[in-house]
């Protein structure tokens, strides 16, 4: 009987955490382990036909950069009953599955507002299987909190975690760039390489954060009763144009799964109006961006601008583009390295967010992309972005070899840790 692994993840704003956790689950399952993925964020797509089991907890989310206020599906602050139901679901999973390893995504380096449920899960697993491995799974960049919270996180790592899986490449972007890694933590870090969706799966499916082409029907619509009419209008106007040549020599603007890219999209529409090359600009919006916001963008856009929902053929569009403009999320690094096209990255830095800025600056240092920061001067930003696109056309990004084999390496590391743990228990 294969060893079993339980992964717990909650994405709150975008969808990158769930994408990465699903890629990890897929890699471990294809590596011969029995895997269950429990997600506590908003549902994104059906997780059918996957090599792992999927469990949806009572969902929570946040609005904007207010990560302290947890909301339910309808946007109301969650009540104690929902918190208790989430913990009960995790404890039930632990009791039923009796996993050989539990992996918590992002905790204890983040998700402090969910500490109670992660700690309850770990305790429940240890109750039914005292020798179970406890692992943390983190991306390449962390957000550095106050000194007392750094100490708290490292104390928890030292006291209850066997290892920390870092899904990145230390040569390109070491964890020290965003988190003060002390001697105690260094010994528990296991760099896996980047978790590339293409390498984590033999399925030719879109990334979990990218809905199929067309307007998402499950996004709350601020337009109220007129929402269905608005969606129909957007669906007609956003139909892909010139099929067969989509993406070729275009400026492709993408912004992940959330609404956080709206300022970038507005700037891109204004910059497209200034672009005299005649080149088409194609904006690909994630499902978190409301239909009404897209309708307003379309009303301002010149005819050469196509606005549509994110498409499953995004890698193909990117591979043929003249220039890519995007935010600097985790999967963007992988997409741009694979495409090898001129790129401009515009990090999301609202509130106290620093993750994308750290990654964007690393990409610029490596010659993979130009880092472009929105200043808040709308006209000035549009002029500067149009100029940056003109300068980028025809340029060649650096041929940097970033380790994207995180799927294979993650599975090997977890199997190795399980083997070591089994050996210790026999002695």
C-alpha cells in the first residue's frame, strides 16, 4: 500500500497558492503516493480526472489587500460556525486518512489568521499517526513580517516541522532575498525547483487559475439585475478575433486570476491608444475581474484592443507574441522562461505586498524581463508603458536556465523523507 499524503491550502486573493498546491499534489500522486488535497479558498474549477483526491472546505476569501478580514462566498465576514466547520473538516480528514505526511501550504511563514486550523490539523494527524511527517510548502518569495512574527514562525518550524519545501531555484532567487534565514531554518530547507504545471502533469489542461475562454458565470456581478444582459454583450464583443492568428506579433497583457490587475489593464488600454505601430493588443482577464469592470475598459479601448477571459491556449499565445506585459506572480516566471519572448513585468505592490516586487527585480537582474512600476500618474504611466513596449519589441531575453523540474524533485524529496522517517520508527 502506498504512503499517503494530505495537503492543506487556502488561497485568499489570487489563485497562485492553489495552483501550486495542485501541481504538488499531481506530482506526488504521479510519483506513487496516495494524495488528498484539501482547499479552503474559493472554488476555481472542478478537480475531476486528477490523480489525487480533492476536498473543498467551507470557502473563505479576502477583499483587496485586507488579509485580516476573512469573508464568505457572499462577501460577509465569516462567523465562528464557519471557522469551527473548517477545523472539524480537517480533523475528520486526518482521522479518516491517517496520512503518513501532512503538508501545509504557506504556513507558518504566512496565513497567521488561519493558524488555529493549521495547528489543529497537525495535532489531529499526530494523534492518529505520531510518526507522521509535517512539512511546509512555500513559494520562492515570502513576505517578511515583523521581527516577533519571524521568531514565531521559526519557533514553529523548529518545534513541529520536519522540512520546508521551497518551490524555487536558489541560484535564481534564494529565500534569503525575502526572509532572514537563520542557521536553524537553513537545515530544514529543501529547494525543489519551480513547480511548472506542464511538468507536473501529462494532461493538456489549462492552469487551474485560468477559466475557459468566454465570460465566467460565477463571478459576483455588481451590475445587479442587468448582469445577464451585460454578460451577453461582453460575450459577443469579447469573442476571439482572427482565429488562427491570435497572439502572433501581438502585445499580450495578462494579470493572473484576481481583480488586482485592473490598474494594469487600464494603463494598458491607454498605452495601446498611444501605440502607432498598428499592432493588436490582447488583454486576458482572470475570472476574479468583474464583468462590469471589463465592460468599462472596452468602452475606452481602441479597435485594435481585444479583451477576453483567460484562455487555455495562453502558452501558445505567449510564444508568438511581440511583447508580454504581465504581473510578476509565481507562474509568470515559468511562462516567460518557457516562451522566451520580450517581457515587461509590472509587480502588484498594493498595501504591504512585496512578493511580486522581489520577483520582478530578480527577473530584471537576470535579463528575463523589464521591471515596470506603476507610479499612480495615469497619463505618465501610459506614456511610459507605450515607450517600454516600443523598446522591448525585437529584443531578446536572456537564455537563463531556471530549474523548472520541481515536480520530479518534490516527489523525490517527499519519498526520501518518508523513507527516512520509516527507518527511524523501526529503530
